[in-house]
């Protein structure tokens, strides 16, 4: 159905005469009459009875009037929605992130973003490992995915990224640890400790393993998990030293936390937000990255060891 015909039908029904409807719609009376005839022919129904100079709705016309009003309202809503989308301040944004990043960062950031972009619906999807996020990016199921910057190789041209803040590897323990003057612990001094670590699907675990090899030590790993808080709960009960990134909230656990270093340098990696270059991002997605970067500068590290 031509929306012009539907609009003409509703206007004539409201005003009762062709002359008034033509004046309201700023079209000539013959053209308006033609539109009514065309609509009646298309529908195979008489919509009006001619009573003198007035047009009175038939029974069929009365039943279709509400449907045509709904059609015009829907078309108007679509137009308004399209206008919002053109402005770039309305739409849906799908973001995948790790549970610890959701807990420590996104949960606080989303309120700030919503205040700036109230017409953008952010859908957050939990992704444990980079392989999960990678699959969603490749299938086009998400706009943005968060992980460590190093997960994408420099020669991989498929993805663009927006860097965030750095995360350090921390050792969390119920018992005191042998610390350096800096207040950190060298990775070699962890060798004899029972270690509670993330499994090898985590980049931070692979970085820890690689550093152990560089240091020439064999880590005493007694427990692996895909959940940092499981490691912290085990450490709280004295089952070992949890090795977790500083993006995890540790303040709810009565544990001593220190940075892990190698050669006096912290084991540090940067976080980033990634997207598929083949997919154009709406402007509010770009704003999301910029605002998230600013927010991360304010709140990172989520868990901070005490100063020595």
C-alpha cells in the first residue's frame, strides 16, 4: 500500500470532505480524488459513501481506518528511528568482555555511557577466552571485544584496536611472601610456592609460563581454574598463592597482594578493545571506546598493591 494513499484516506475520514483534505495535504482536489479511487481499486472495497458534498465511511472503511492509522504511526516511528540512527546516537552495541573486566570496569562504566547515550542499548556478552571473542567477531555477532592487546599478532590485518590501561600480574597470598625492597616479588622466589593459576586459555597464564622459562624455573602449579575468584578463594583458605591480573577485584578477600616481577620489571600487559575492520562501526561505538579508555585511566589498576 502506498503510504500517500493511506495518509489521504485517513485525512479524508477525519475531515469529511475532499476540499478540506486537499487543503490540509496541499494537493489538488482531482489528484486527491484519484488517490482515493486508486486505493479503493487496490483493496477491492468502497471506503466512502458520497452523501451530498461529504464523504462518509462505509462499514469496511471504518474497519480499515484504525489499521491505516497504525500503518502511518509505524512509518512515522521508522522515520524518527532512522533520523536518530543518522545522528549516530541511537542503536544497539554488542560488547564481549571477560568476567573480571565486566565486574571491575564495565559495571561502573555503563552508567556513564548511558548518561551520554541514553538511546544506545549496550548488550554485554561474557567471554572467558580470546577464542570465544574471536569467533564472535568473525561471525559478526558483536561490535567490540575486549582482551589483552597481545592476543592479536602485529601482522594480523583483520582487526583494529583501541588500547586501554595496563594490567600487572599479582601474587595473592594468605601468608607473607619473600618481597624485594620495591615491595614486589621476583618470579624466581615463587618457584617453591604452591601456585594457583589460570588455565592456559588465558594470555596472562601463557605470559607467566614464558617468564618462568626465561627465569629457568619450574613453577609448582597445584591448581588451575578458568575463574580468577576461584583462585582467590583457594588462596584465602591457605591452599597456595593465586596468580591473577590486576584487573580482578581482590579487595573482598583478606589476602596480601604484591606485583610479580622478572629482573625487577613488572609482568605487565595492556588491555585493548578490538573490532573487525571489515565492519563499519557506528559513531557511538567509537565514542564507547574513547569513553572507556578515559574511564579506565581513572580506575586502573582495579587491585593495587600497597606501597612499600
